[in-house]
C-alpha cells in the first residue's frame, strides 16, 4: 500500500463523523439483537444508515459513500463482537 493511500485512510478514520457512524451502527446492530435475528438486525441497521444518507443528500451536506462504508464497518464490528454469544 502506498504511503499516500495509507495517509488518506488514516485521515478518513480520524474524522469525527466517520467514528460516529461506526459507533452508532455498532450500537444499533447490538441493541436490536435481543428482539430480532442477527440478519434482521444487520438489515435494519444498514437501512437506517442508508436513510440517513438519503436525508443528507436531499436536505443536508450530501450523500457520502464514506459514511456508508463506516456504517458497514460498525455493523461488522458489532456482529464480530457478539458472534461468540449468538
């Protein structure tokens, strides 16, 4: 991996917005598990993130694929952390 790509990834992860997306998605996917299946929890969390980005596209700062990626990272981390207990 080139130094420029690595530096861009590090800068991207240090944006507060991206960390918020990761943390909120992780909390949502884990918070729904007592009432739903893992797959429904993942789907609903992804759709919430997609709806938020659609809202941003229409009324906010614009759609961000980076935020969608951060949501997916949070979802994946939430599943990985709970996998031994499922």
